C-alpha cells in the first residue's frame, strides 16, 4: 500500500544510517555516553525492524537522520570539553 508523498528508504540507506550512528557513537570520549549511544541505536533499529507501513517507515528513517545530526553535534561538543584526565576505563 503506497502512500503518496511517503518515501520509503531503501535497505542500503537504512544500513548506512545504522552504521553511521554506531560510528558517531564511538567518537564520544566518554565511555558511558558512547555506550548509551550504541545501545540506543541498536534498540531503536530493533524496535523498528518489522515496520511495514510506509508512513511509519519514512517517519522512523527521518527521525533516525535527525538523531544522527544531533549525535554528530554532541560528539563535537564533547570533544571540545573532554576531561584532561583519563578515565579508569580508558587505560
């Protein structure tokens, strides 16, 4: 059932978004934030794995792209204010 105006993302686009979100999560210098980002990404994609409605697919993909932009900006901000002392998890 195709809905006019709803663009269904291709599988390759969804996989690219997933990998990019995981990659951006690894850029966080703080271990806890990086792990949270990774866990949140995996949970969101797992929850939306069985979507079939084109409107819901398009909305979930758009939300994922918006989250990617937020994560990129946050990674930059966190890198600017990274602590000078290493965490015990970094050793």
